[in-house]
C-alpha cells in the first residue's frame, strides 16, 4: 500500500470510525444513571459540578442536572442523605430529591414526587435555602406522545419557609409514616404534610438547577429500619454509556 492510499485508509477510519466499540458495562453494578449535568464521585462525595442547566423541554428531571436510580423502590419509610448546595449560577436555584419516579413509556420519567430545596441569591442578603416544598411532576396532557415538548407539569403540594445558609452540609431525613411526610433537617422538622404512600413506588433521583451539589451518603430504609439501599460514594456508582473508537 503506497503512502497516499495508506493515508486515505487511516483518514477513513478516523473520520467515519469504522471500528467503533460501544462499551456495554453491566448497568447492574451501578446505583445511578446520569440523565443530565456533570456528575462525578470524588473524595467520598457525589458531586454535580456544572450548575447551569441545558433544558430539553421534556420532563422535569431532564430539565435539571439529574441522576436517576437504576432500581425501583416500594414500601420504604425513610430516605436519609446529606446535601450541600454552593456556587449559585443564577438568582434562583434548587435541588430536589425525587421518589416515585415513573415513566409512561420507556425512559420518559414524567411522573414523580420530590422534596425541593429552593435557594435565592440577591444583593441584599446572604445566599440561603429559603423554602422547602413537596412537588409533583406529571404530563399536562397524558394523551400526547412523551416526546412532545412543553408537556411537563410541576405542582407544588406543600411548602414551608426556612433560612438555611448555603455552602454548608446538612443532614436530611424524609420520613414517611402512614400518609404523612416529614422533612427533617439536622433533627428539626422543617415541613410536615400529607402524602399518598400508595403512589410512591418507582425510582429515585437527585437533581439540581443553577447550583453545585454535593452529597456524602444516600440511604433508604423500610418500616423495620432495614437498609434496602445505601450509597456512601466511596466509589464511582454512576452509569455512563461510553463509546470507544479504535484505529487498526
């Protein structure tokens, strides 16, 4: 093969990627799957380090920087986690712990409940988490196909004002007893509201918008205080689809 032909041959492989391997890692060894954002596990923390969002206009988790659990959960009573929000990118920012995450089709996760922590950045006061709310996401029109943009609906079911400085790690517990949800921060009840536990079966998710997030652990237990899921982020537990190109 002369030099010209050899160069052309290599160029074809470079530009077209004729030998391309999709690395199908076993998803079952990971706890989470990235939906959007820049997530990493470092120094025993799960971190989202992009902050700003690139909304797609479909379901809420896709319009936030999100990771979604690989497994579904039912009959849980407590979700415990640490959460730190920092480096707000805009005046309004938030973080959400979602549960009961479901999809009408494939991986279109329109339906969920979540506890959302709202932050506000302004020139007159310190950056603080100023509201904690229970939100529900769904489709405005369930008869439309899931790939129809602008069909996402977010409903605030209950909320409570607060004043938690950001750039600080807090210990949270979401406690589900009978049909009541309690949001507890550092052993203090911040929000108490009714919730229908029969609708909570599904995946869980961690998401943020316009701020960096950091979590040290995430644990789910049942009514007998048995751990049914735990991640202390000692190793990378996020599944990412990877493509590798090889030149021969």
